[in-house]
C-alpha cells in the first residue's frame, strides 16, 4: 500500500515472461500499434505522437522539456510538492530560463488568476503542472489551464503519473500539449516504462526543430522515437535504441485490463476507495494532510502522524507483523513540512478489503506504541 510501484496484476505478471520478439519483427510493430492506441484511450486523445518510452516517468518529464524548449527559452514550473521542484531542476540543468511559483498551503490548487499572473510576468514558452502530486496526495483542477496557456503562447505539460486512471483526464478536451505517466501506479504494471503524448501544436514544434536545433539528447529526441515507431515514413521503422520488450508486453497487458474493466469504472473504483479510506482514517481519530476534500487525490492519501508517535516504527511494525507496507514522506527533510504517512491504493490495491486491513494494522501499530509508553510511566 505504498504510492507505487504497486502490486502487479496477475495477467500482467505472466505477460512479462512471454518469449522475446525481435524489435524488427512485424509482430513487435503490431505490439507498438496496440500500445499506442491503448495510451490514446487512457489519455483520451487522438494525438498521432503518442509513445511508450523505456525508462521511468522521470524520463518522460525530461523528454517533454528537452524536446519543446530551445536554447534561450523559458520554463515555468508550478510547485505543489516534490515534482515541480524536480522539473525546475531539470530546466536549470538544461540551461533554460527557469521560474517557479509555489502554493503557500499544502495541497491547495493554483487558481487561474495566479497562473495568469505568472504567465504575464515570466512569459514562458512551456509550463509544467502536476495533476496528481504523489508527494502530498493532492490534485490540481486542470479546467481552463490549457486555454489560458495558449492565450499566452505557452505550451502546457501535465504530469499524470498518479492521476491517470484515478481521476478523470481528457487530454484533447483540456487542450493539453503533453501528458506523461508511468506504468507502475494505477495501471498495476511494471516500473521502467513511461507513457507520453504530444498535441499537434507540440508535434509541430518538435518536427520544425529537427534540422535547425536538434534536441540535445539522442535518446530522448522525439523525432527519432517517432521514426522508430514507424510514424512519418510510411510505416518504415528506423532503429533508435533497443526497447524494453518485456516491459512493453507488461504495459499492453495492463492497458488490456483497464479496457476490460472500462476506464470510467477504474476511475470510479479509485474515487470510491478514496472516500472510504478518508472516512476510516477520520473515524479512528487520525487527521488528513490536505484540508479541502476536493483537493485530495484518489490513489494516495497523506495522513498526519500524531505528535506522540514515531512514524517510522509504525511503518516497520506494519510490514513485519502484517506484511503491509505504507509510504513515508518525500519531503521529510523539509522542516516546514509536517510529518505524515502516505497510504497508496493504486491499481489492484484500490480495494476496500485491503484498505480495511491497512487501517486495522495502522491502528494496532499506533496503539502498541501508546501502550508501551504508558507502561514506562
Ligand atoms: C513516487 O512516485 C512517490 O511518490 O513515492
């Protein structure tokens, strides 16, 4: 019950040991087609430039930035928690003008007014926002942000690593230029494979720079990725790098599971699990980190650690005694951030019975510490 990687779906696990195909085999090209259409379904898009990239979701984050910005251009990152800072660090390392805006209150949404002020002030070419921030367990309302960015001639990247399949996300309708995600969260698939899609506007930028300003990374150059996927050259696939073929089997199997259950039902299952878990947490006297219910993410919930409790010892107890692992904080070194646990219920773990067992074991671990303390008085 961590924020990912999550438990694998059994069919996905089996698919990982299918016999290897050559990456030049026509059957492999068919696998790419299935995956591409599957990602389009998950992201609710018709975008042609839609791919799976070998690497964690961090590579998709880096891919979006290095393909869409040219030297001298500007990146704006909206920071809720951990991930916006990572994007800003990438922008700085790549030498782009990089700016951030932060929210004062944990998990609060950025308003359209705040975003417009920042767009006016910094005039970015590219803006990043995290739809579901796993580090805090909060969700950003995306309505109107794409349109606003386009009014300021700025492209929009949305990080959907945790929001995919846990929260509604319609890429085309929301006018998002890049969406990326990973396979190891609500898809209950293997880590090591990232999903990414580019709008026509973003694709134009990428294509137009191929000769004048080639992307500085060979591996992440989407012009080369597109050629490997048989786009732009009458289905001729050009060698780029050897993909993680078994992980692609895993991704296809994960997508099939979502299609069989239906995307809307998968999202509804995560939303139901969120409300159930939040209620159970509050009923046992614990408090949630994110105050407004609408800003709380489905799939990961942050629970404040009571002052008299050692949070790490609780995690160890639950794991040793009940084989249940919950997550700690990615922001633990920041003294301004309160101490909290992160309970993940992604993919196959978005299950009420698993949530019950988790809360019961959490309660037992807390009680045990309190009893021990009393015995020493
Ligand atoms: C990783 O995505 C995490 O939130 O721990």
